[in-house]
């Protein structure tokens, strides 16, 4: 199995489990073929907020990308990111980020979540615009509705990337994957991934390059207010 990606159910017919190559201990992580992410808005999502951007069509239901901080200095620490555009003439106040995901090799819960917004640079992850650590979103069995504080994040028109990382040690909760859309579903630029302490994709690189083949984008929704 390619580095950093989990495909649930690919080997179910043979009675085997799917494997991925990043884990807290550095050994292959085992993914149950029965794993499923919650689809639709996670419980706890604020329905009073407007949907600014929605990238939850075509859920794979079976493909997930590692995006987890196991602890300082851990070589298994990874991050995934995907892009979106704030339309010309608009300003968004992003108050909540909803993501679809799943726990495996444990049942969580996450200690906290980190959300980072980046500017785009030549269709790649660029400079940090806003970084919010130790957030505590509503956890719906591995899918999250993450509130970005009272003020939220203000984004003027332009091209951006958002990364969500789950903070959780292997011993305390296992591992977590961010659900991908179906293979070949790409909205904007392809999703990117990095494993700074690993041996490949140590900086932001297209997931299709890191994982050796086509892969769908990440599942997420941005909510808040538009001006």
C-alpha cells in the first residue's frame, strides 16, 4: 500500500486487511475493511451559518489520507491540504470547518484539532494566512465540526488551501484518516500531503505523486458569513 493512504475494503474478498505505511510506531497500520466515515454535516455543526464552500460530493467511503500529529518529533506526523477559491469581490469570515474522517487502530477521541489556512502559490500550498491550534470541535465518530473561535478567519478574494490535522497520540486513540472523494474527483487543484519526518513527500506534494496513482480530493465544508 502506498505511503499515507488507507483504502478500506480493497482486499475484503480475500479476507485480508488493507495496509498503509505510516503509523506512530513506524510499522504498517492495519485498516479494517468495514471502516466508514460519516457523511453529511457532522453532529454539532452550526446550522445557522452559511455554507461558503462545499466539497463533499462523490464520497469514496473507502479511501482516507493520514493527517495526524502523534506528538512532537514523531516521524509519522503528516498533514493533508486542499484548495478552494474565495470569489472576486467577496470576503469570507470562516467560522467553522467540517471534515469527514474515520478512526482506525483505535476509536479516538482526538485530543484536539489544528486548522491552517494558506495562500496559494503557483497551484501549491504557499504562505500561512492563519494557524489555529488546539481547537476542540464536535467529534462525530471521526468526522468533525470545528469552530474557529469567536472571530473566525477573514479571507479576501483569492486562492487558498486549508489543512486539518488531528492531534492524538497512537497510545491514546489510535490513528485517523481524512476521507477522500472518489478516484479522479478533483475540484480545483489536486490535494496535497506532507510527511516532514519521513523519507518521501517531506514537503507539500500532490497526493497522486505521494501515493503513486490517481486519488480524489479531500472532503470538507467551510461555513461562516460572506460579505
